[in-house]
C-alpha cells in the first residue's frame, strides 16, 4: 500500500473458479514435470554447495569478521543483532544504532504500515506517532487521512467507517522478504524492504477476496530519541515472482489461517 498521492486507489484481481467460491479455481496443469525437474536440480545444487562449504574450513573467517556491519543473507541461520525486546504502541522499538538496526526497524515498520490497524484512525495515529520523526507526524497523519476515506474502505470491502462487515475476516498484511541499505551515515539510513502483501475480505460471499501482491518500500530513516524513525516513505511494485501452481484456498481456509498464524519481530 503506497503512502503517496495514489494511495486511495485499489486494484483487485479476482481468482478464477468454477464452483462459485471466489477463492476457488482448478490447479493449473502442464508444468508438473518441469517443476519436478527443477526441484531435483535444485537439490543437487544445494548438496554440492553444502559439500563445498564444509570443505572450505575457516579460510573466510577474517573477511566475514571485517564485514560484520553488512551481514550476508542466510537462509538457515540468524545474522547480526538479537531481536528487540521492547515495544512502542505495540510495534517493536529500541533498535540497534547501526546499519543492522536500521534494516530491522525498516522491516518492522513496513509490517506496521501494511497492517489492518491502519484502517482505524485511532490506531493509525498511534502507529505514526511511534515510527515517524516527530517533525513529520502531522504531515503523515494529514496525508493518510485523505487516503483512508469512506470510499477507499468500501473499495477493499470494509464498511465506510473502516470496520469489517459481519461474517467476514479482513486481511491486510505485509511480510518483508529482505532488506537492503542503499545509503547510510552514523545517524541516517535509506533502506529498501522487499515485501509480499495480502489484502481483501475472507468470506463465502466476498466480492473482494484476499489477493497477494509484491512491492518494494523505500524508507529514509533518522536516529531520533534513541531509535530509528521514518523521515520519508515511498513504494513501487515488484519484483514479483512467476505465480506457482498452488490451488487458491477456500474462504474458510484463508480466514482460519489469518486468525491462527501470527506475525514476527524482524531483525538482522
């Protein structure tokens, strides 16, 4: 969801289905064998990489120590600072005053700005007051008040006041995939956060089913009051992967998943 001038526009893509369920749709065929081949090749590549890593020993320890402020991505092990233990307005706070802390702050702030709580004026203002530099809070509030209008709420399936219609589950989630620092100084950082998102209403008769999107958020952060705060925020589409062959879940499955699976505190 963008915080720019076009934030009031929503694009809804309805999945195809033959059984009347807006979440339904038959599994697409024709790519099973190719996917199996890719999986086998991928496993072989991973095994070769694992063997090479095991045989490498400690020859790279010095270089890794030298670049400790810019940790490499790791799929199976955490890197950098431990997750924060404090919160402000329900949002993780107290990030490390370094490059890793800025990345962690940006990831967690992306989650907050893409949450369903942003559709509630009271909660939205509390979130902004917690993650935006004090001098910019009023500007952000004014911009978002113009974006979260009664018409916009209706476009995503909510009531005009932003509440969820009875019998439905509203879904608005942002999940960071990765972060990248493009500029930094001791007290400033520009961080890009690659994200996937979910938005829509889960329910048997929903005309706005939950759809997914991919986008990249860019935040300019400043070290203020012993934490990282947002100065500016922008968003662009992608990078988006090729859709897989998974069958879209039913409305009940989607609503149950949203209610049962919680989110994370993101840290490098």
